[in-house]
């Protein structure tokens, strides 16, 4: 079987044409250098100029301003409990009633003795008046006059003693009704109706705790003490209490107390902030995250914290130029507040910085913007990171 020469010549022509047309393209590619890389997808944000707080962050403990253990000052049968456990009470509200019959009887006896001795004192004064009249007329006896004067002084002293006994009896009758000494919330009730109450018992009948207002006690390193004192002298320093689990704000208060000594063991100073606690979001005994606002930095250049990365020369930021290429700049980070960083130099307000995708970039790389990813809720690890920053300037 033989092949026709015409198809062979046609195939050779096609191959030659392909080689002829392919060589110039290869030459052009080598002339242009390396192939162009595709644009890198990144997230971006604008550097802005705004006021930023100067905060100190730590943790604290919620404490009541006042907590009163209610104890009986007289003994007897407990005949009435006028509240329920956990009730909110006002100052002067009746809490407990102890059987008053014995103390009322003692009061009646003391009042009767007082009336009797006042009558005797009155009679002694009349006798003294008669003796003084006789003495004035020259018919008196000095011994009788002195005796009358002594009887008056004795009677007056007895009346004063009786008055004191009446006051004591009245006080004991008053102690048979136990009232709340402050506005607050009651605790557990130890004794119920029918039990005998012992005067001066070490165990309280209940406890009333003041919830509004309330304290948050916290400590900060002594290195911040001078700044705190200057802030207190100039203005009222605000304090924010937040839930350590989710960062939710529980209340806003003011700094009211700075300890007069620094704890030499820990190198910290104790402070207290007062909160109105109107909605009772702060509960005694709980731990909270605390933010003490020392000052506010005006007109600062701010970028999202993820935009700042660490390079060989320190902190750096990738800035997107008008032609969608990037420029790497070294920056000075003054401080970080939450998820934002305050820059002292390197970036101007209005410039676009890259917040995600920096690992794939080189100076001059071309980028394409993509929608920002919505962050998930804080996890336990983020909570741990927050605790590690406590006591630091933010």
C-alpha cells in the first residue's frame, strides 16, 4: 500500500507554518520579563481620624457598699417574720417581731416607780420649804433643815435613776421589733416564728445587703498611680464594668477611692468605683472586667489592628494605591484599643490599608478587594487573651 505525496507536502507546510508563527511569540515573552501574577484578593479598610480613649484594663470584684447582719438585741419568742427571703426592703421596714410582753411589763413597772419617786421628791421639797420658813422666823432647828435638804437631794437622785430605768425599758421594748437599717435585699432567714431568739447570738437572723449603689473593687500596677491621681485631681474618671464572658457592658460608674498605700507584695494599688446599679446588673461577689478611662486622645489616626503586621523592620502596613498596587510602609503603633490600633506615623487618614491577605503580598503586587469576613463571636481563647491584657494600658 502506497501514500500519495501531496498530503505529505501539505503536512510539512502546516508544521513549518506553526514553527514560524511560534518563534516570535516566545521571543516577545522573553522580552517582556516574568509573566504577570494575577491580582491577590484581599480585605481592606480606610485609615480614619477620630477620638480614642486612653484606658486601663483589669478585672475586679463586685462588693456591696454596706452589708448588715441583723441580730436580736433582746431575747424571747420570735412571733412574726414580716418579709420573704430575697425581698427588697427600705430603711425602717419591719423585719422581725419578738414577744414584747415581758419588756412592756418591765417598762410599766419602771414608769410606776418613777411616778412614786417623783411624788416623794415633791413631798421632800415641801418639807424643805417649811423648814426654811421656820428658820427665817428664827424658830427653826438647823438639824431639821439639813435633814430636809438631804432628803430632797436623795429624792431627786432616785428620780433620775428611775428615769434611766424607764429609758432602758423603753429601749428594750423597741428592740422587740427589728427594722431594716438600710435599703437593700434580704438574705436567708435563719429562724422562723415560734423559735426562741437569744440576745447577742453570733449568728444573724438574716443579712441585708445594699445593691444600689454598689462598689467594684480592682487593682492596677503602681506604675499607673501617678496618672490616675492626676486624672482624679482634674476630673471625674469614668469606670466601665463588663461581663468577662461576652464583653457586655454591665454598668458605668466613677472612681471614688484610691488606697493610701501600695501593696508591696503585688506592686498594685487598690481602687474602688461606685455604680448606681439601677437595673441590678452588678451582683455582689461576682468578677467583672474593668476599664478605667484615664483620658481621650483627640484626632488620632486609627486602623484596624489586623492591618498591622510584624516585619524585619518592625510594625508594617500594606497600603493600596490608586492603581490597585500595594506599598509596604513601616508604621509606629502608639497603642491598641480593642480591635483598633492608633498609629503615630506611616499612614494618613483616608488611605486604604489591607486587613487580610498580607501573607501573599509583595511591594508592587496588584490586589483585588473582596467583601470582609464577619468575625465569629468571641471564644474561650479570646477571653483568655483579654485576661492576659488586664492591667495594661489600652
